[in-house]
């Protein structure tokens, strides 16, 4: 019985660490190429290294971290080819999300999105890269909530595990371009216009993400 309870505790701790690390990676708390130090993370969470190792293995399965060696675990550097592949997938999936959200959106949903944009404007003016990137992600995933697509949320969370670090690293470089396409999306939801909402999110991904494509093109040259 004691061994069974200990196993449950380890599984629970591993899930807690995994969830926290997923959030940190998606929000850009780790930079592309940054080394993941298991002992530092275990100290942060006040656990042994075992649940952290388990969480890292799950993240490796998600392709959110890469093992260069047993002692060298890092956040991957996104290649341009991988970025373009992910962008193509996001255009389809997040286009569907925005289109569906426009059909379900209520005035309270629109107000939440407007507040996120307002907060993000302040974050950009203040040069707060981390907060701006976090709010950008919050905007995108609130659309998923409005669209009532919990399964798709899980799919997009895994995609954003790979996008989060590079989005955060280039966020201030992109400036207002990173959020200016959010305004037409909100208008489309207010107007119950699915086609305009889908077009808005696609413009956001393509035009707002141009700074990322440019950065990866330079690195590939």
C-alpha cells in the first residue's frame, strides 16, 4: 500500500511539474537553445529529481525539449522548415477556431479579448517582453475557449510548445505588428462574422509572424 501511494505521489508530482513546464515553455520563459537543468528545476519545485526527469521525458515526447546527451537537454532551436510547417497547420486549425468562435461569441467574451489587447498594448509600451508574449498566447487560447473546442485546445497547446520560445524572443522586435491584427478578429466576433474572424487570425499568423520568418531566414543563411 505504501509503495502504491508513493507511486501515485510521484505521478502527481510529475504531472504538476510537466504542466508548469509546459506553461513556462509556451510563454517563452525558456529561450531557444537554452539548457534545461534538472537539479535546478527540482530545487525550484522542492521535489526530488525523479518527477522532473519524468516530466522532461514527456516534454521530449512532445518534441518540446531535445536530448543532446544525458547531461545536455535543451529547448530546440526552431528551423525555418519546421516553422513553415507549423505555420501552415496553425492557419488551418486556428482559422477554424476563429470561425467557430465568431458563431458562439457573447458580449462578455468580446470584453475579455478587448481587455487582453489593452493589457498587451501597455506591455509593449513598457517593453515587457514576457508579459506581452503571455498575453498574446492568452488571446489565442481564449478564442479556443469561446469556440468550445477542448480537444483542439490540447492539439494547439502541443504546437505552441514549439512556438512559444521563438515568439517570446522576437515579440518586442515585432512590436505592435504582433497584436494589431487582433483588433479585426475582435470586431469579427462582435459582428458574428465567421469569415472575417478566420481571415483576421490568418493575417495575424502570417503578417504578425513575419518577424519570426525573417529571423529564421537570417539564421539559416
